[in-house]
C-alpha cells in the first residue's frame, strides 16, 4: 500500500492498493477510484465489537455504515478529498497508542481500525449548532489518516502541562493527554469577553494538534452576513441565497456539522 497527499489548500489523499489490500472510510467520503476497486458497505467495518461498538461509532459523529475499498485482480487507486481548506496527515494507531479526534476528523484507515465515541458533552444550544461537543476515539492496530481544517499547530505537552483551548480548535490529541471541559474564569469574562463560556483543558504528557478553521466557527462567523429567508416577491440577492437553498441553505447545514 502506498499513499500520498496531493495539493495544499484543498488536499486529496490518494491511496494505491495492491491486489487484495483494502482501506476503510466513513460512507460518502469517496472522491474517485480506479476500475479495479470494489466497494463493500457494512455496519461491521471500523467498529469495536458488535452492535454496541457500532452504536458508539454513531454517537461519536460517524455513521452507522462504513465502506471498505478493496483492490481485486490487480492494483488500483482510491482518493478522498477534504471538505474544507486544511490538511491530511497519517497517524500510526497501535494498542495503547490511540488518538482522540474532532467529530469529523477520521478520514480513512487500514483494516484493523476502530472508530467510536471518545467524549460527548452538551455545551448549550448556541454551541456547535446545538449538538454539543463530540470527539471520536480512533484506536486498534492500523494506519489512519486524519483531516484537520485550516492551519494545524502542534504542541508537545510535558507531564502536568495544561493548554486551554476553545473546543472548536481541538483537532487531534494522543490518548495519553488528559481532557476535560472547563469554564472561562471570571463572570465578566463569561458575559462580556466574547470568547464563550467553555474551554477545553488538555493536560500532558502527549502531542496535541490544533486546527485554525473549525467548520462551526466558520459558519457562525458568516451567518450574520447571509440572508436566512427569502423576501416577499423573491428575486434579488436575498432571493438567491436565502430560503432553503443557496448559501443560506449551505450555512444551515454547516451549523449542524
């Protein structure tokens, strides 16, 4: 198996599979593939064990179904493109060396990957489209590829060292890193600081990858400038991007990511 990331701003992961090799992704992630690649969609791939494992994967932001891409009768390629400007990079997952990723961070992995919920907490109706904060646990014995949005900043935390981060900027961290949600200190900071009520506290030892452009943050930043409903009589800019379609509809979808 060979892999390469093509491009910079909107990269594509291209994986070359030899005959009989396979790779697993969330359903709907495929961008293109060669004719020698076959697809097999099931609820079993990428789950820890049985129905409970599949349920944990769904709660962690993934779907019930995952797709296996298998080369048959010769080598072939399969490609996965990013949904947002950002980066794709590989991580080696081993027993005792798993990762926690943001809810849409897992792009694909080799056979032996396990994806489930790692953390879930409601942070109020105005945070992440009202769906709360979710992290995926990526574990098993496999190679995995992670997608992070925007620029990526990496920190190596020493034992006991804590980094406080806006939850949307948490991209990926090693499972050795301690994690919890805390509130912004001080009542004035909470009410007038404009940074929200909550911060993620990441405590070493371990490596942390932070993303600069989380989808919910982008959607919330753009929402005030986009018409959300079509004016009477239609037409005009509002009629083009409001209602159920156009950018207004797109932002509605982004707010629920």
